[in-house]
């Protein structure tokens, strides 16, 4: 859980990485992202979200248009 109204800027690589792992169909490992600050990855993605290959869960992103920025070759705001 990450909370607060601050901005996140990485000095290199991704700004913020999440990996949901170990979830089951009864108790999934969910990622819910609702942002108000800005996230910038320098030479990487702004935000990278993953469900592990063996985990069960969902990724929900609520209205983060223009909030996440990735810089560098092949970088995304949200991956």
C-alpha cells in the first residue's frame, strides 16, 4: 500500500513497481491504483504492474491519465 499526495520521481529505472503474487481464487492478490500525484520513471516506466505467473488477481487503474510518465527508449507511463 502506498498512500499520500506526494510525487514520485526515480533517479533511474521505473518510478513505481507492483507485483501481486500468491493470490488464490478465494483470496486474490489484487492491485488497485488510484493516484493523485505524478509518477515519473527516468530511463524506465512510470508505473509497472504485474500479476505473477502463479498468482491470481486483478489490476484496476482509476483515472491516472497524464499522471504517470516513462522516459527513455520503449518506456511507458503505465505498463
